[in-house]
C-alpha cells in the first residue's frame, strides 16, 4: 500500500500490517525500543501528545514537516534516543509525527500491526514468516504522496519472504521488489534521490538518513502493536 490514503482499497482483517516510515517515525520507534524505552504510544495530534505525556509522566516526542515540534522532550530523530544526557531506558514514550504515527493508527483493523524499518528488517521478516497470514506493507509516505524509501523497504521485505510467500501476486509487490533490487547494492547512494532525503538534508538532518540505512542494526527488536501501545516483542 503506497500510501495510507489507499488503505480503504485493502481489507486489513486477518492480515499482518507492517507500518513503515523509514524517514523517520518507524526507524525512530525501533531505535527507542531498542534503546530500552518500554512502551510507545503513537498519537495523531500534538495536543494528544502533550496531554498523554502529562497524564502518564512519559517522554514526549513530536515532529511536524520534518522539524521537532516546540514544547516536547524530543523530535523525531532516532539520535534523540541515543544521547547519554537523556536516559530513556525504562521510560514510556508518546509520539506524534507528520506521517508515520497517523499511518499506524489507520492500520489497526489488521490482525497484527508491526513497525518495520531497515533497522529491524530481519525481525519483521521472521515475524511475518511465523504468522502464516498475508502481509500488507503500509507505506507512510509524505502527506499522502509516494516515498521511494518506504517502498524500497517493502521490496526488501518481499525479497526476504520470497521463499515463503507468492511475492508475484501483486504488481505493487513486484514494483517494490524491482526497486529494492535496483538499489540494494548501495542503499544510501540509491535513496539519496528521494525527496524526503533532500528535505532532511535541507533541514541539516542528513545524519538521520545514514543511521536509518543500517540494515538489521536492531535485529531482535519488533515493535508490535498490542492493546493500545507498541511493545518491544523481542524475538
Ligand atoms: C514522519 O516520520 O512522520 C515524517 O516522515 C517526517 C520526518 O520525521 O521527517
């Protein structure tokens, strides 16, 4: 699914929904859980993020248009969870971003909702393989528009699952697979052409892009949506 706006065309019931926003919400959520954050509560609005943080005493993170939103503990950079000056281990987090958290919340009709990134590709593939269900990769995109990096992730996942699933069953999967095969030998170089990478570079956040390209940096981390929160389902 190239954009959450296309979700009404899909029947999520009984499926595994893999929510991907490589730059940067899904990469940030995987990093947060990989660095010891206990639970992640994705919310749609900044007001909800503020209220949830006050009500639960948890860390708050918010981003709009690629920039940290004012008045929150963190923005939407994975590096925010790697700073020794701000210990995050053992803390819960509520987060609201431009695209990724909205895509997640719009996918809750699925049988299972997991958060995917290049950072935890193997964990997502292992989970999908074990479920024996159809898998729908929901690309967060940018404000409803296609994002190259999210679809390339879908192709990378399709390649990992090619022995277990019929990846030729949809043109979208085939297109994603071909894009991945085009770029996989040098992923950062291939994705430099992405609109959002150029946007992040103009915001002086290019180091985020390089970090989000680290395939399987968090091999054992699988953010799985359960009840009303994301939990780290270590495999
Ligand atoms: C998001 O993660 O929702 C957005 O793609 C924006 C960003 O973090 O740059």
